[in-house]
C-alpha cells in the first residue's frame, strides 16, 4: 500500500474540505464558534475533539471549547438527552 492510500484510508470519514463559499464558511464559523459537551466521558471528549478539528479544517477557524454553562455564544452542544441534567435537556428542547 502506498503512503498516499494509507493516508486516505486512515482519514476515512474524517476527511474535511475547506468550504469554498465564503458566506457559507462564515455561517459555519459563527454557528460553530464554541463546542460544549454535557459530561466528561471518553466518547464525548473524542467527539468534541473531532468536531473541533472538522470546523478548523473546513473554516480555518478553531472553535472555543467551553463548559456547557458558558454557551452564551452560538455553540454546538454534544451529549446524550435525558442523561440526568434537566437544565441541558431544557436548553435543547428535550
């Protein structure tokens, strides 16, 4: 296997291209300006890291990683609905 094919195979579904449309890229940057996870589990921390890498790759901007209570800015919240935090469930309309 060549080095290039190994790289492509390893990237698999984590391959992100730059968003060429400037308006759309700015919309992603604004809507994904911060990422928060609802609890500190290995799975959610991995999702947070991968999403941050994707946003950076597509927009050139690295989102802030914030606590769930600091999400006054537009943000993406990663978690499990009904996991015991009524405030979070209420925030996302569960």
